[in-house]
C-alpha cells in the first residue's frame, strides 16, 4: 500500500529524489519542509507535491508515514532518531551520523520501534561496486585481500558554490567539514562489494594551505584544518583497504569522483578517471564501457540551473550496462537519474523495504559499517595516525 513521505530539506539534492519518490507507485502524498520556506514552496510548486509544512517538528506531528532527510550532513543523526521515535520510517542522505553515540542511538531506535531506516549511499550502486560484487559472487577474485576506495573532489569544482548555497553568510565555517566524516562514498563502495567490516584504522590528515578561510581551524565550526586525508583499515577475516578523501586535488572529479580497486589471489579490478580494467593471471580485459553510466539528461537542463556546472554530472547520469534495471518500476524508465545511476535503485530500495517490511541493503547496521570507520579514522588523524579499534554493532537481527 503506498505510503506518504515528508521531504526534510529542499535544497539541490532533495529535488532529484523528490521527483523519483513522486513517480514511484509505492509512494502516495509528499510534503516538504525547509528552514528557508521559499525553497520548500518552490519544490512543491515545481513537482506538484501535496504541500509544505512549516517545520520539522510540525512534520513529525502529522500523519506522514516516513521522512527523507536532505539536511546539512552533520544534522542527520539526531533528526533520524527524532523521526523514528515519532513513528516515521527514515530515509537519510549520507552520512548516517557524525559520532559513535549518534549511530548507536539510531540503531537502538530502529530495534525498539521496528521501523525502516535506510542510508542512501550512492556507492552501493556505483557501477564499479556492482561489478566487483558480481565478481566476488562468482569467485573471480579468488580470496579478496585488499581494496581501495577514493572520493576525490576538489573544492574548486563546484563545492564552494554548493556550500555557499547551503551555508549562507557563515558558509566558510561549514565548508571545513572534515573529509573523514564524509566517508561513505569511498568506504561504502568498498564494503558494498566486499562483505566484511573494518576493525581498526590508522589515518593521516593533510593540513590545508590555501589560506582563504576554508579548512581554517579558527573559522571552522568543526575545529578542522584537514582538507585531504588517507586511512588504512584492517578488516575482519584478514586483509585491508585504503581510502582517500581529497578536497584539494588536481583531478577531473566531474568525470569520476568515486573510483575503486580490488585485489584478490586470482583476479583484480582497477579504475581510473576514464578507464576500468579487469585483470587476472592470463591478461587484461577493458570493461570501461560495461561500468560507464550513460547520461540521460542534459547538463544544461533548466532543472539544474541552481547547481554549479561542475556538479551537474552527478545529477544527469543514467545507468550503466552492469546495472540490472529489471526490478525498477516502469515509471522510472525515462526519469532523471544521478551519481552513476544510483538514484533509481536507492529510492526503490527504500520504498520496497517500507511497503514489504523488509530490510533495505543499506540498513542501520550496514550504514554504521559504512560511517563509523570514518569517524574513528578522523580521530586517528588528529592523533598523528595512532591505530585505533573500530567498534562494530554487528549484523541486523534475522
């Protein structure tokens, strides 16, 4: 039976998902709220949604069945708990939360309420992750023992404009958000294929030198001056993976901002900006076209006028040949997609989980495994790379 949903935060990212929720046959009425009421009003008018609600608190007091959180990234944890405790299913943009305590509170609320929680990690359906997941399933890697995940996006390529849009006059204080507290694209891309979890980490942060007030510890509301960071994780069952979170980097992130590598005893997969290769002891197979999402919307589409040109590629990508679209509703056939084809699958995951009372792939326990390692890694970087243990909340109850 279709359920109603409230969109919380009506910014650039929210609009793309609101379109898909609106198209999905498993969703009924959609309302929106934002701290800037005019943004919610515009979203409702553009898409023909049910209406606006003045505040998050008032939304929780309505009879909507679920909320979708598209607020500032450090606010998701407390908002998710409040929504769950108010009897609402929760779809949350990344990251899940910014501390172990916030993560634990979400898991506790899910356990006690029995409601659906899902984190919308785009790398779960990154074509490289999907491809590696298939290769792991058919034992192509042999024993997987090492992987790498990079989220490399220079601030100059659209992030200044994005933070100005979301942060207002005080945008520099929030643009200094610690890279390792936004780890789920790199970690989720690795663990979304490799069914394990991180047990310890040693990380190194690079202090920014631009001197423009961004990543300035005196300006930052997070006390952060790291613009780049690298973390090496140990995993359960043996092996390791490394992630890079770079915000000052000479790299074309508009072509591919997330990229991955996996190494096993029988095969390996490596990805650069424009090339993806499967390799084994016999030779090399170019699989670039198989994992390349094909755009389905022009970057000049009027709906993207408020998005910096350097960021628009993330909102126009269709799916790749490696994606299995057979499970998706037919209403999505010509709908806008984004982040290398992931948006359609994420919306369908959440709607299906709520309507069928099943666990979504990136449920609260999986989301914790994608998020908490970065929280601990940031602590390690602040402690000069000290190796720290990463707590684990276990598997979801069967």
